């Protein structure tokens, strides 16, 4: 009851703490923050210089004394101090209206989505970072469960739902029934690996060095999983490895599809493994309901068609797939009974 009382006065928030982007939802207000998971620090003093969008602008452009880093890799914390600073920044940004500085306003409850394959130590690191950053309580729920709730699936019914969340650091695959995950797989192959495929292709094929941001732009602009009716082209600018001078050239969606197909096939193969391990009764439900795909990776052109062709199952993309996890975190903030059933850990330090 005390939790419910304090919630009337605090800005309780849900966080999708992603490898590439962090989304923050405030209960009753919706999504208020969408910023890159990037922190810029001074190498010697370790002082945080910028966080989020401002820090991302520094990627690949910083002087020797400044380093722009992503504090999460594969969906888990690789730099605790930077993650804590980033969470503190986002929590305080939610409270920037002035209530944060009012000691009478309680600190927020926080629900954070985490990959299903993380260890207990990694879970504790996320929870401790949130509590140190200013949360009153920090609850963790697994991303495929949060994505399923955010996508509006009937997770508490005695029927099977197959959800696939392709993020930046991990691909989360789970069969959910009766409010729990019957089978799940967390694959640390996702959007970042697709970007790396493009970087490697440009290096091997054209002797050109490009950065992560350029690779991501290429993926979004012309990336595809199946042949397109009208193949696309884009101009890529980078550095010639043989001369060290700037270089630009035109590449096609056919080439990029060739570059990323290995990673896409790996993701599809993992989904098929989960289907093969699913009990027959739940497979019949999935055959009727189909596979639900979410996350930034699901937006690659034709991926839904490729997955449907390979699995022989219906496939449909969730509405606004980039926000399903944080929307799921928001829904459990409104339903404490559901939160108590689906959380993996949480509470006070």
C-alpha cells in the first residue's frame, strides 16, 4: 500500500536500457526521452562531458583526451560508472521541472528491461546502477516479456505467443504462455553485428574504412533481407586504406544484402531452433497467431517476409517496434500485480 501511495507523488519511470539507444517512459505521460546510449568522458580525469545525443555527435570526432563510449555491450553493462552517470542524467532530466530538487517529492520507482540471457551478476549491476543513480526502487523484467506486454499480446492466457526482439546488442526470442517464458534464447547477435558486417564489407571489397555511424546510416537507407522491386543506391564516404585520403563511392542494396545476409541467417536459424524446441500444443498456437517481431532489426526491409518463408509461419511486426520494450515497462508500472509476476528481481538495495 505504501508503494501505491508514494507512486501518486513520484515520477515512476520505465527504461529500455539499450545497447544503442535508451528510451524512458514516465507513468501517465508516455515516452519522454529517446537518446543514444553514449557517454563522452575525459580520459585522464574520467569526468563525464556529455551524455546521449550530444555525446553521439562526438563518436569518431573526439580529440585524444576525450573518449565517446557506449557503456553497454551485448545488452549488459561494460562500464558501470558510465552507465550510472547515464541513468542519473536521464532520471534527473525527467525531474528537471524542479520537483527533483524538492526533498518532499519521493524518488521514482524504476522498471528496466534487460536481456533474458544475463547472469545474476549482470542483473545486480543494472539494479545497483539504477539505485545509485537515484531510483527509490529498481525492478528488472526480461526484454522479451516486456516486448510482448508492450505489443499487446495476451501473455497470461494458456496459449503460446512467440516474440522476437531484435535490438542493437541482442536478439531476444521467447515463447510465452501463462505469464511466463516457456522457452527463450538470448542471442548476442543483432543490429551492431549487422553494422560490423557493412564495415567489414567496405574494408575487404573496396579498401575503404568507415565508422559505426556511417554503417548504421547505410543499413537504414538501403539495407534489405530480400531482393527489392527497385534496388537502391547510396554514396558512401570514408577513408582509402591504401592512400589514407578521403574517398567516396556508390554502392547498391544488392551489395549490402550480400554483406549482412550471414548475420540475418544466424538470427533466423536461432528462431527456428526455438520453434523446434517448443511443445507441440504451443506450436499449434504459434501457427495460428504467428511470430511477432519487434526492435530496430525488424525494420530491415523484407525481414518479415524472409522469416515467414524460412519458418513457414505467419509473421507480423508490432506497432512502433522501437518502443515495445519501454511501453511494456510502462504497462507494468500501472499494474503492480503483473509486475510482481513478471519481474526477475527488484526492490530496495
